[in-house]
C-alpha cells in the first residue's frame, strides 16, 4: 500500500505515480488525519510512505499519525519525500520511526519537486514547475524499481550539515515559524469555504462568511494555495507571489507500470 500526505499536490502526484506503477492501493493521510481516524489499516507486506519535507523531516502530523496507527500485515517500509531542495538527514528519523513501528526500514528517497512554501520562499511559475516535475521522473522511477524488487533505497550522504538541519533546525522551526496567526484574507474573499475543506487539521473555520485560523497549523500551504480567488495572504510574505497547486499544471497525475531496467 502507498500512503501519502499532500498540501498542494506534489506528494499526491508522486504517490499516484508509484501506486500506479506498482499496482498498489492508495490511502490519503489528509483524510485520515482530518477525520481523526487512527484505526487499523490493512496494508499488505510493503508500506510506502510518500510525504513532503518540512524543515528536513517528514511532517510532524504525519509521524504522529503513523505512530498512532496500526498497519496490519506490514513488514517493510520505504519513505519517499518530495522537497524543494533537499531532505537533509531525514532518514535518521525515518529509521527511528520504522523501528518504533516494528517495521524493516528500507530507506528514504528524495524527489525534487516545485517549491510551494510561499510563507518563506517563492514558488516557480507554471512553465518552470512543469520542467521540475518532468526532471523528477527518473528519481521516481528508481524508487519504484527498488520497491518493486524489495530492495533498499540507496543511502544518502548528509554529513554534519544534514544532521543539523533535520535535528536542531527542525526543532526550532516548528515553535518559531509554524504559526497560523499571519494568515488573513483580503476584500476579494468570496466566502466559498475551500480553505476549510482542504485544511487537513480542521484549523480553518468560517465566521461571518470569512475564514478564521486557529492555532493547530502545520504550514502545508493548502489553504493559501488552493484559494480560487487568491484572497489569502500570509502576512506580507506571500504578497505578489504565485500560488502553487500541482493540479494547475495540467499534468496527468496517474502513473503507469514501469518496465524493468
């Protein structure tokens, strides 16, 4: 089984490519987390976790959900992480999570995808984003072949810098940067409620036909990037920046079975 978490579509695309190629079932963690469902999940022997990278680690909401969920039948687990630039020493912590769940750790793959964290960085325009997605193809294919043949993913070299990024920097990132209070709407908000629907943590509610953000945010950028009116801003940091949603690229999301190499 392939399970995935995705705010703006990058990891969803990667997960669908992998599941399509391996002819495996897909499970969206967003829906499980949003509904508070931490019950048992029947996976089969192989579990593939596809997630975005938040400060050089898998999102905390994902590790929390995995920690609370029982995966019936699972023996092996591979992690596939989409990112804008790199995953640092994420595999260190993925291995610990695997061991905690009693699963054989099969490694972590890094897939470079278009940047979406517009609370801090700039997202690429559509044409540049398409090129990045195309360039990600070989890395996805290599991960698929390793998983298909039950092989470990190649170990990544990350050094002291990677350890620092996924360790100290990650621990500082959440309390300092991951806050929802800067989110707000401008006068173009139509009150459609899309932001409420796409928030995986139920952190957005409607009041007087306008969204209100609570304190339980993971900075997935789903609300701000999915807003059809582009009426949501994150303080002044997002003003003038292009929004990023994979679905707006016009790329086919479902993969096909890859040939052996």
